[in-house]
């Protein structure tokens, strides 16, 4: 049974990392490095896929396989094993991570061509997949945390990959640091949550914790505290309010990294974690409300900032934050299936959008400002077509994948009685359609606005083939989760597949108010109309008549500036947290307590010991007779001490 | 069973020692006839040790005493899991020493005596094997002397180097005093109890009245002898001089194997002879000691003294070998603290510590040997900037030094963790604190080397070509040092099986 050997899926990327990391700098041929990196991820995908087929063949009750590797920590009653949990949920994630990961690896062979850190790039990327697989396959919180921190490390390394380049007036290293530090705040919450879980349940093993949680309801306060702390971790990793600020800066990394880590996989870790621990989350109504509210707020807030940005990758970054908000909104209203469904389809079309953006950036020699693009339609036909598909998918046009997943979220939100959040979701959908087609039109349509000496041409096959595959996935990816109103309860494969995972939490969820099928269909039509109007508005403003936008900008200058400056959140954070901490740490912590108190103390302690050492050294005279004498005296002295 | 039958029966459990004896003889003979061959001797040594290892694994633990004298069914020798564990450590360090010797310039350049070198290494090993398993003060003393005599000569092996000859002579003089003190203690103990068997000594002490002062004097003198072997303060003075003067391969084996044998016999002697078994609850791991002789308090003080003296003196050393000598004194101090808590947890911690110490300490010595062979110096100042010229060696050395300091994720951390945890669990908080403070002090001199290697501009004209052998041996030491830092369960399990000393 291959599922029993799922660890191969984790191990392969590690092997790739070791090969490229240790001897990659000696391999002169880039193709070899690239295919070692991609190949091992491909193998990992294969193992995941075979396991998936195997698990599909099992009875529903048996679809939960624990693969122990070894006992990791065993100190009295504290036991942590290195073990993997294969169940429908972890398999979905594993497939997305390795599948999309593989495509992005292949794409990178073309994209990173000629980069001096080529081997380093693939080594990091493989390490990332290894860590991510540990995160999604872990069967306990500790191992999950290992992966959680590991992907954070890789993210840090890859954001700062071009450490010698400038970014946004500072350096990519600063962007990497920002990501790392902001994530620390979230990780702190995750850790505290873990401690509290251990204190409450006496275990950190998923199976043990969740089984207890299913049978014995937690006290409301404990459940709220645990889940809020865990959710704080999720807001860090998945870039939600208030910790989303790192993601736009993370675009300093190479574009494939943005596609893989900061769109398709790592940032969804928070969504996955909430889903994994759903039985804990559903026990606190407060937390669920907080998650739904934060998710909806992040969705609309980030989308509004995406409306006016000019950097092609930044727009996509805000879009990612906004889409992640949708996923949390779904989780918050108890529709975990919908949140994971959107996670999957989003991985397809957002990876495609980023890779397409990479193709554009590549063709225009590192140009990222969409104001300096335009007219690329004819020069980059494959990129153009695939980008259009991805844009339609994210805008939510049926029957593309994004439509099904987004609509599921909106419907579930409405059906659970959160009509206000539903409206926010709808407005966000409109904004999404608008900003993505603004981006699309400014990039591909109209006349070219880039310098005339640049002659853009289509990327090589190694880059376009992943685009085409992702485009196909973006089109058909949604069919696994067709709305029940069309295909009936049994026809929604995705829902039935994940059902056993969420069964324990369903007992805690308040009853779903019943709406008729016709309501669902009406809402569906509304959301399509909203998406279409967003597209047509963007078309009108940016394609047929570019003028109104200038008028709008002057008319609503203040609003525009507010959006353009991202609500000044970065500035406010700087003023509220960064500045006081930097100043305070410089004046109080560094110059006073570190230099004067700590260093002074440490130095004098050090000098004290060194002085004593100097005295002791003098006993070692080199005269053997003297040594013997001390030995005898030592014995006599001890005898005397004992007698007294 | 008649005496001859007893001896023949005992021989069934004596295969490892017999194998070592044969290795010793074969090496002597081969050296007579095949002087020319360069690799024959080390290869034969390795074969001998591997065979010894095989027998060590396959020979079952004897259910009773070996070489019984017929009286009260007590004997001279015992094979228990405790001895087995230390024999493994001794054997591993012997194998590494032979491997080091093959690559060592120092040893290869003095070709004329290489036969004696390898033969004496085998007899050194035999002595240590005997020492770990002896249960009679006479055999203990004989084994002790066998170890000492072999190591005196080995320390002075490169006798044409003045500092080596000096080291050997100092070692002999100091060793003679220690040995004299010890045999004196033994004779007093014999006078007090009328027996040399440590089990019978315990029996008499538990059931008869005795003069406390006499017992204290005798016990201390014997502890002094063992203390000499493990370089416990104030019996440690020979260590820096000898470690610095001896060939580095011998320094390495002295710092690990000979110390292991010393620890084994110290623990066995004190735990068998001076523990009050009537008052000890065998189910609980805690033991009670015989009234009148608070040897664990003495050892607590001496362990603090040992680690502090070792660390403080190491701060001043500029010669890496000498610094490692002081550091090995400090490590003996840490390990000793595990013994004073009178609890099997402590023994467990010592066993774990030793296995890890084996890899990290031998590793450090190996790298220092490779560098000084090329550099011609062990002076820390000459290591300046080496990090850029010999990245593999210096990074390896850094890992070993980090592990010696006891910083995660290296094995050295696990060693210290178990040790200090045992101290804290049994209420010896102050001793644990002293240990932690000492570890912090040690950070300074270990990291000084690292700082010199990486953070300063290079001045030397060092050039280095790494050979495959260097890499393989380094990795065989690096991997345990790193892996045991993360995945230490098998080691713990092995040590847990080995904490029981025969009969108790």
C-alpha cells in the first residue's frame, strides 16, 4: 500500500534540496539542476496522486491513515511522534502543493535562466515543498509547527533571494525581514495556542485532541482562547487583518516564488489549520464570528487597495489577501468545505495569474508597472489567452473554477444567515472583477506604452506549458464541486470527499436555515451580474475610454490617495509600533540597558573569571613533584574536612 | 564445581578479552616479520577490534561471577550490561584512534616503532576492558596498572620530540604516585574488611562495625587513584602537560577511552562497595549510602572543583590541544556530578553523556590533528582566517565545538540536558546551576576558536587538499553529533538497558 509510504512524498523534495543545496554550485548545467529540483517534486506529486487513488478506493470510515515514522520526543508524559496523517483533507492539500509546485518548478527553469543563484533557488524551493508537506501531512501540532516555521524560513530566504537588489526604496532583505517579523507575531499566537491545547487536553496529537474535543465540549472561555490564539497564527501566515502588511512586500521575491509561496500554497496554511482544527473552532461562537468578520473585512479592504495599484505583482498580492479573506469568511460561517474548495481553485488561477505576470515581466525586461505596458496581446499570445482565462476565473464567470468556489462561499454565507457579510462579499466580487480586468486591459490591450527599443516576445515552451496546464485546471477545476442545487447531494464530489473530516465539528454547528433552491439560483445570477458589471466597467474605463479615470482621480482625489497609499496602514504601523520600538530599543534597550547594564555586567563577570583563570593557571607549574604534593595534600585536606 | 571447571566455564564469557589479547600478540609478531608494510599493522588492529566487537555483542551476560575463587561464590570478574556499554565506547574510540593514526603525519613519520605503537594500543584496550569488568581490588589494580603502563609508553611514543618525552616522564611519575596512593588505600581496606572482593567488602561493611576514619582514608585513597584516571581535581595536574605532549591520536584516546574505563570502575566500586543495600529500595532508583563515609558529598565538591578549574584554566590557553585537555577535565567534572546524586537517573545521564562525548571530542581532536599536520602548529592564533581556506574542516570543527559547549541542535545539548535534568529532578539544583554557569564559561574559549577561524582575516599561507579518508571519518563523527541532537531515542534506550550493575 503506497499510502503507508507517504513519507516518500515528503522525502523526495528533501533529497532534491540536499543534492542542489550541497553540490548544486558545482553543477554547471542549469537544466540538470532545474530538472533535479522539478523531478523530485514531480515524484512527490506522483506518490500523493497514487495515495489519493488508493484512499478513494477505501471505505469512507477507513479514510484516515496514520503513518508513524519515529518517536520524536518522549519526555515522561509528553510524547510527540514524527507521524503523518493521510486523510481526505491532507490529500487535497498535498496534491495542490506538489502538483502546482511541480508546474511552478518547471516554469522556473525558464524564468530563472541565467540567474547566478540558480542552484540556490531550486534548493530553497525544494526545501519549501519539503516543509510544506510536513505542515499539511503532520499528525500533531508540533510537527505542523515545524513545517509552519520551516515554510516561514523558506519564504524569508526566497523573498530576499535577490538580496542585492533594490525594492520599493529599500532592499529585498528588508522586505524579507518584514515578512519574518510580522509572521513572528502570528507564530507567537500559534505557540501559545499549542501550549493551551496541551494544558487542556494533555496531548498535541490531532487524533487524541480532536477525539476528546468531539466527545466532551470545552468550556466556552477555553475554546475561545485556544481558537483565537490559533487564529492569530493564521492571520500572520495567511496575511489577514491586522497582519497582512507583509504580503505586498513579499513580492520582492522572484515571481515563481510569489506564485508558489505567496499565492498558491504557504499563505493558505492558515486556512488549512483552521480547517484541520475545525472541531475546536466550532466550539466557540465568538471565534467563528471573529473569523468570518476578519475574513470579510480583509476581503473588501484588500480588494479596494488592489483597485488603484500600478505594480502588476502588487495588484495580485492584494488580490491574494482578498481571496484568502473569502476563505476565512467561509470557514467563519462554518462552511469549511467551501473554504478548502476555494483554496484549491484559487491555487490554480492565482498561480496562473502570477506566472502570466512573470511571463509579461520577463518579456518587458523586468518592467512591473502596468502603466508602462499595454498592447502585449499580439506579442504574447499564449500568455494573453491563459491570463484571460485566469482573470475570468477569479472574476467568477461560469463555468470556470472560481465561479463555483466563490459562489459556494457567498451562498453558504447567506444561507447561514450572515446577509451583511454576504453583501460585503458581493461588493468584493465586483471590485475583484474590476481590478483584475483593469490589470488585464492595461497590460494586454490598447497600444503599447513601453519604450520602443523593447521587442517583447513569448516566453519559451518550458514556461508556457505550465501556463496552459494551469489554465486547463482553472477551467475544469471547479467541476468537482458543482453546486448541490444542480447536481444533487451526491453529485458534489468535493463535498462528499471532505465530509468525514468535518463530521465531528458538524454536531456543534447551529442548524442551517433552509432556503429554497430558487433563492440559491437567484443569488447565483446576481453574483454573475455583479462580476460581469465589474468587467464591463473596467472595459469601459480602461479600454474604450481612458479619460473617465482621470476625471475620477481628480474628483475623488482624497479617496484615490487613501487607496493608493493603502489606507496609510503601513505608515500607522510604523508610527505606532516600529518607530517606538526602534527608538525605544535604541535608547533604552541598546544604549542604556545593553551597553551599560548588560555589557557592563557581562564584561566584568567575564573579566572576573578570566582573572581567576589566570591565577589557577599558575598552579600548573609543570613541576611534577609539585603536582604530586598537591594531590597528597588534597587527600589530607578532604579527610580533615570530613572529620570536622 | 571444581576450580578448573569454573575457569573453563568462565572462559566462555571471556571471548572479547581473549580476542584483544590475541590481537596484541599477533601485532607484536607481525611487526617482527613484516616491518616494511605500512598498512598491515593498522589493518590487523582494526580486524582485531572488529572481532572483539563481534564477541562483545555475541557473548551473553554471565549469570554469575567469572573466575570464582570458590569462596561464597564470588569472583574476580563480571560481565554485565554496564560493562558492555563502556566496552563499546572503549572499542569505538580504539577503532577511531587506529583510523586517526593511519592518517596522522606524526605517527607515520616515526616508522621504526609503529609495531609497538599498535601493539600497545591493543594492550591498553585490554587493560581498559579488564578494568570495566573487575570486581576484585586485585584485578582492579592489575588492570589499572596495565592501562597506565601502556599509556605511559604511548604518551611518549614520539620520543624524539622533547615535549613528548617530557610528557611521558611526567605521566609516569604522577601515575606512580597515584598508583601508590591507591594500593595503599586498597591495603588499608583489606585490613579493615579482610577481603579484596568489592561485594564482600560491602557485605562486611554493612554487617560489622568498623573504624570510620580508617574507612574514609582508605576510600579516599582509592578514589584518588581512579580520580587520576578520569583527571578529577585535584588529581588532574598531569592532564594538560601530558595531553599537550603526547601524539594527538593518543591524546584523543586518553581523553575518551581511558576516562571511560576510569568512570566505569569508579562507579562500579563505589556503587557496589559503599552503598547500603539494606536501606536501598531496589524498586526506586535512589540508593542509600553506608553511614560514616559521605563519599557523594566529597564527589560533589570535587566535581564542582574539576569543572570550574578545567574551564577557568582553559580560558587562558592558546594551544588548542592544551585547551581541549582542560575542556576534557571540565567534561569529567560535569559527568561526575551525575554520579553524586545517588540515583540511577544520574548514571543514565553519565552513560548518555559519554557516548556523545566520544563523538564530539574525538571529532574535535581529529580536525585539530588534520589542521596541525598541515599547519605545523596548534596555536589558536595560527587558526586565524582558516575558515576561508579550509571550509570543510573548520565548519566541522565548529560543529564539534558547539556540541562540546552544549548548544542545540547538537548532541552535546542532549547530553547536558539529561545530566542537568537528573540533577534538578533529585534536588541538586545548586550543582546543576554550577554546571550551567560552567557551560557558559566554556562557551567563551570554544567560540574564541570559531571567531578566529571565521571572523578574522587570514594571515597564514595554509593550503589544504581534503582527502576522501578525512571526509569519511569526519562525517562518521559529525553525523552522530548532529543526529543525536535531534533524534536521540535509540541512544537513550541503549543507555537505559545498561544502567544496571550486576547484582544490584
